[in-house]
C-alpha cells in the first residue's frame, strides 16, 4: 500500500496555496502597518525551554514531540511560538535595543500531539505577534486590535472577542490559595490531571475539559474577587482602550487559557458563524510579564497572541468567503511543427523576462489541444507560432477574452505585445 500522510497533518495543495499566501501576506502587511517586525526561530528547541515556560500545561505534559538527537540532546518540535521568541529576545539582548517596545511577529509550523479533529491538527501554522518591553495597557489593546484586523481584513464578520484578566502576581497568589481551599476537600472527585494540578497550578483546574460540569467548577471563586487595586485598574484601562477603538468584547471571568505564563490580560477570538465546528477559538493570547525573567532575561513585560491559519480558513469557509487567488497566465505560446519548437521557447523566455506569466505545451499536442490547455489555464492571450509564420517573421496573437487576432513581428515581439495591454 502506498505510504500515507501522518495523522493530524495535511498537504496544502497547489490549488490551496494561493489562499494561504493571500492570508499570510495580508497578516504581514498589517504587521508592517503596526510596526511589528518578522522574526524566524528554529522549528526545534531545547526541550527545557518549553518546560521552563509552563510545567503544568497539557501542551508540555502530554503533547510535545520530544526526541533525542544523535548527540544525545533533548530537543522538541516547537508546540507554540512564544517561548522561542522570548529565548531569542534574551539571547540576542533585544532588551538593549533603543527601539522599545520590541514588536515581533512570526509565521510557521507548530507541532502538538493532540487528538486530531476538525480544526485541530498535529502540525499547524501559527501566525503570532509578541510585544516585549511595555507595561502600557495600550499595547494590550494594540495587540488585540491587530488580531481583529487580520480577520476583518479578510471579510470575516462573525467574530466574538472574549477577554478576562488573570491579575498580577499578588492577586494570583491570593486567588490560588482560595482555589486550593475550594477544591481540596473534594479533589478526589476530579480527574488525575486536576489532582496533580491542585498544588502546582489550581487555576488550570478551571480549564479542565473532563470535569467541566462538576458543581465545584461553577462555584469556584472568580479571580476578580482577588484583584488588588493595580490589577483592577490595569484591566479597566485595557477595556477603556478597546471601547475607544470601537472593539466590541465580552468579559468572561472563566477564561483562563491553556498556558501557564499569563497574567493580567487574557483573550480569545472565537467564530460564532453558523455551522462552524465544535472548536470555535480562532486565536488566543495575553500578557506574560514574568516569562522573560523566567528565561534568564531582565524583568520585562510581554503581550502577544497567536492564531492558526487552518482555523482562519475554516472560519472563512463557514462564512462562505472565497478569497480571489487565481494565478493568471498572460500568454500561452502555441507551437505548430518541429521548426516552431525552438522559436516558441525563445518567445516564452522573452515573455517571462519581461515580467509576464507565460507557458507552453510540452506534450507535443495538436493545435486544438494546445488551445484547450490555454483555455483551462485562463490565458489572456495565445501566441501562435507555425512554420509559415516563422518564415514571415510573424506571430499570431489572439485575445482569448474577445477573440480579436493581430499579427506581431517575432523580432520585435515584446514591445508589440506590450501595446496589447496586460
Ligand atoms: P494557544 O491558545 O495554545 O496559544 O494557541 C493559539 C492558537 O493556535 C489557537 O487559538 C488556535 O488558533 C491555534 N491552535 C492551537 N492548537 C492548534 C491545533 N492543534 N490545530 C490547529 N490550530 C491550533 C499559544 O500558542 C500562545 N503562544 C499564544 C500567545 C502568544 N500568547 C502570547 N503570545
């Protein structure tokens, strides 16, 4: 049997790549407007990097593609972009850059050993941004607004922004104590993961899918009850910025996110399009003020998000949006007879060098089949070159849209073709 693609991965076929390119280019264009600069980090990193960024998450505990290389090093295919960007920020001393905050974006494959289903893959492409070095709530609003603009610029309308604050360290410690007190007496009723999380990171219990319906989940004390003045003010300011920018949101006190490093702002953008699959989260992000220090750098605040292109495309499909991506062929060169073969190849090369997209037949087909091929490729013009034409230094060019035909000279082909208009 022929070898098949690994589970949870997909081929992006030539007919689909245009959509991907368009989305990725649009996202990059928006990043340039917002002054975020691209960073490219390796696909694999030292496994330790991901452990340092969150020991108790499902991603780190169960979903990493970790392996030893031939030099006995522990390496992991990156499951997300943030830890690597922070590592690079510290390693390259970007905190010393005179331009602060450092605003970065990335786009590339991530790997998680998850149970594949619609919208959930084992290899997927994340487009993300990270702003490092500013504690200004305006940066939180900027990052959220950038994410929204990526979706809106592609025509998506059925979007819901959900936001929460996880408070600062002091608030989180107080909340943590309260959660332990709340769950501890009945923790044996919860799954093994939750039991494990109780002392390490009880906030993650709230994100458990298995025990979602346990009565203690609903009565768990919400974080905002433990906010100190600073955390409360910070969240209010983020919301005030969003209001001023006209970005609608819903505050959801149960939103905790699946990663350990967040504090203050946490947000997700969901699709509420009818017919969208069970996994409705398109994008997630938040503030991570302690992570740079955790990775050995100076105390530096951070804020970012990541979205997967796969889920974005699923949202476009759900809203019935098709992006115009068809690559046009400006001219298809039809060669008739052996003598026309070399001159046809030369014309083709001239067209391409002049900036036109052009193609010809390579299967020795008859004129009719060549014209059919040109039609299938939606060629705008067809240049027909036969033995008689060559003798007369002529080439017949047919406009495939209106059927008009003209004769151009072979020796002056490009400048005459140029006059026909692209
Ligand atoms: P995350 O919530 O784990 O956050 O992932 C962000 C986004 O990646 C999700 O909202 C979803 O669109 C996509 N995604 C995650 N897993 C899969 C999957 N298995 N298949 C398809 N798409 C998936 C992060 O990764 C953080 N690094 C985001 C961040 C950046 N926070 C601050 N800065």
